[in-house]
């Protein structure tokens, strides 16, 4: 479904989208880097509003969230597109292309949430939730208005501008934020982004009393060093030693063919992170 987007301004025959830190200036009939926001006639539209590519009831630990409503299940929804271009993407079939989707209005999605047995809420996940911001925001507000006991969760790369993030946070209970590495070089070279905006998202969410857990995928030959793990853990520990850090094992996907992360290194990385943090978990092992 195509609807008018938010967080943009007109620049003569172009538009400036400031939903995320890419700050795309988009020509007529052109798309932003996320490939879902288009300049049509001098206005910005989003083409994936309510377009569901994936819908499943998952254990909340799979998000991964281990310290937010543990032992519960959560309805998980995703669309298509992403504002990153990670060559090691684990969900590239939906994040880097446009697969078939099914349209659901915000009312329909909320009714599915309410009627799904053993469900604690909604997780916007599988691809980057920020790029279908309008739908996420509308559904989160409606769900909280309908029954505030249900949780709203974002599984995100954290690449969102401060204004839209702060507007959304009052309706979000928990976030798992990907901290993919700890250098601008890593973000620019492998993800097509920058580090600082992700750190700002982490800090802003924590300051807003949102439950935050962090995931770092340790990619063979890229960020799989103890020094990198200690930099990440040290940064988080300086904020709060109880922030959960999930160190996740990489497997070859999409454009990356290097072997899976060494299990022995994963164990050493866990020990290194525990010098700074009280809650360190290994994933995909």
C-alpha cells in the first residue's frame, strides 16, 4: 500500500527525507537508499505501508530478548527493504529485494495480535522496522490504545533520526538493537552507514527507560577480534553493566562466503565481554 511519508521537506523538484541519518535527497520518481520511499510529483511516499512479507509467532528469546518477558511468545511481523546494505545479511531475501507481500491495515494487524493465543505483543522484525515507520507508529499507537498490556518490540539496526525515534519511543516497550561493529570504517565498508547514529539511538532509548538489549554478529575475518568485542562491551558497560549483550555466531549468507565464526573464539569473546558486562549471551552456537 502506498501512503504519504512523514519526515521530509520539499527542495524545488527534489525532496529531502530525514527519517534516517542517510538524509537522502531524492530526485523525481527516484527512491531513497531504503528503496521504499519514492518522490512522486514532489511529495514523498512510502510503498510498503502494511505490506507484510513475514508473520510468525516466535519465542521472545528468538528476537533475541532474554530479559524482557522471558518464556513468552510474541507475534513477529516484517516487510521488505532496509536502509543498510550489509553483505552478510541473514534476511537478505526480504531486506534487499521485494518479495510477495500481503496487505494488512493497522486494525487488521491489531486484531490478529489480540486474537493470537499465548501472545505477549508485536515485534517489528525480520527487516528494518524504521523504514516502514508510518505503519509501525500507527499500529503501536492503536495497540496501546486498545490494550496497553500488549508489548511493542523493535528489532532494529538503530539507524533512525532522533526526531522520529523520540516520537515513537513512548509506544515501544523493548528494543534489540544491532551494534554491528565499533568503527565507522566497518559501518561504511560493510553496511553502508555510520556508527555514531546507532550509538545515539542506543543512548536515547535507554534514557527513555525502554528495555534495550544489544546484538553483535561476529563476522569471520571482519569484526571477530577480542579487541573489537572489548570496545563494544566497554562502551555498553560505561552506560550500564546490566545491558544484555548477545554475541551471535555468523554463518555464510548473501554475499559473504567466509566460514562460520569459530566456536572457540565465541567462548573467548564471551569471557572478554564479561569483563565489562554482567549479561553476555552467545547466539547461533
